[in-house]
């Protein structure tokens, strides 16, 4: 009861605070905290019967007010970076982003740049000194770091989490990988990327993890540049299209029993890795593919060769918590790593 009352109080507080805040803005569709004006769209869908008609009605009713707001937003975007707009101020001040230190000149770049930020700054400085106009700027750097962080962090860590789940569920695979890796390194040095040609079963295991985990099951959207026919369906210019990566990676024509974790399928010489496309394919395929592959190989390989894996509180499920989402995540789980002496 107490919790319920607290929740209601908070809700009332947020609604009142929000109403006071939006009073300063030009009049427009009514919005509520968190859900914004989505409920109005729902209402229009109810009275018009379709999402498309609802959008039309919504647009007609609000477009003048929208343009007033858009002008204000454009002004904001020109004056603050997207990163600044998204993150709380204290976060930006963390030395991790180096932005403040770079702006006030206190950050010293070593002769040999050892990260992306320093390499970027060195190049910017070189071009500046040569009097060459370029797109290298502090603002562009902030966007780059933000993009790389968003695109690269969650994807790689989710794949690693899936890998540990499959290895906990299939200790025979883990043992076989460990044996292969320790034969290559003699158990006395770190695994390096140069070892890749000598670790076919581990390479197969990573492929199988990425195929089955299938974290990005639906690829990013594209816009059709012209009308075309695909499999008897007409796609009109401007329509959004995408490939369902999960269909390719679970096609029974290539992958027998596609829902089973079986790294051996990649050992048959059928070149199934060409059919395994977790990073997409073509010109806009993942920019970080080689980095991600290196991370998966080195992090996972070195963990396997140095530690035994033990499940804590039961072996985690191989099923995603959100099977229909575009980013398939595993359940939260605990694992114990026991050092191999
Ligand atoms: C296991 C890890 C990863 C997976 C599964 C993954 C997957 C993908 C996929 C499916 C796309 C869309 C490709 C397409 O549109 O056809 C993509 C795009 C992209 N990824 Fe990754 N990614 C991973 C790691 C990374 C890392 C580590 C970085 C950077 C540090 C990164 C940066 C990007 C960028 C910048 C794009 C957009 C490329 C473009 O539109 O031209 N990704 N990724």
C-alpha cells in the first residue's frame, strides 16, 4: 500500500513538473512523461482504423506547430553535440572522454598514439598544420567515439555472454577447445591472433556462437533507391527494406538441426562460414567486424585456456529473454572462473 501511494505521488509530481515545463513551449499535441504523445496516435488509429491514416491525421492537425518546434530543435542541434544532448553533464566530465582535457589543452598526446582518440587528434593536428581543410574536428571526434561505443560495446559484450552460456551448456565443446588452445600455446603464453590458422575447432566454435546467438536477427533498414521486383514482390522506390539475418543463418538447406549448438558443422569443409553473416554483408556491413572478431578470439580464447567455467545457481538457459526483439539478449547469469594452475 505504501509503495503504491509512493508511486502515485511520484507520478503526480512528474506530471505536474512536466506540465509546468511544457508550458514554455509552443502549443502542440499533449504529451505525458515517458510515453510522450504515443497515446494520441493510438487514439487516431482507433478512429481511422489504420496506422497510415492515423499518421496522416496526426500530421495534418499538428504540422504547423511541428515546424515551430523543429526550428527550435534545429537551432539546438547546431549548438550542442548529440553526445552532450544524450548524456548527463557529470558523465561528460569524466576523464574517460578526455573532451575537457582536450579542449583546455591539458591532454598530452604521446608520440605513438595508443588509442583512437589520440590517433584522431594527431591526424587533425597534421592536417591543420599542413593547412588542409578537413572534416576532422573535436565535434566530429565526439560523434565518432559515441558511434563506436554504441555500435561496438553492447554487440560484443552480448556475444561474449552468449558464448559463455553455450560453453557452460556444452562442457564437451569447452574441453575440446581448451585442449586445442593449450596445445598451441603450451599453456604458457597468451593466445594471439597469429594462432588462428592453428585453432580450427575454436574458430568453428566462435562461428557457431555467433550463428546461434544471432544477436542482430533483423538487419538495419535500407531505403529502396528505385522500384524493383524481389521474389515476385514489387518494392517501390522509397520503401524500407531489410534482410532477416536470422533466416539466412538458420536455413535448413545449409544448417542441419539449426537450433542445436554444434561447432562441428563448420569442420566439414562445406564453407558454412560464408553462410554465417552476423555482421551483415556488402558495402554497409559492420565497420567494426575485424575488431569484433579479434576481441571475440582473444578474450574468449584466453579465458578458456586459463580458466575452468562453473555455473553458479544452475546452468543458464540457451533461450533469449526477448526472442522477437531485434537485439536478442540472454538471461542474466552468474559464472565462476576457476584458474587452471
Ligand atoms: C559481435 C559484435 C558485432 C556485431 C554482431 C555487429 C553487427 C553489425 C551489423 C549486423 C551491422 C549492420 C550491417 C548492415 O547494415 O548490413 C553493423 C553495423 C555497424 N557496426 Fe557492428 N557489430 C559488432 C561489433 C561492432 C564493433 C566492435 C564496432 C566498432 C567499434 C561496430 C561498428 C559498427 C558500425 C559503425 C556500423 C554501421 C556501418 C555502416 O552503416 O556503414 N560494430 N554491425
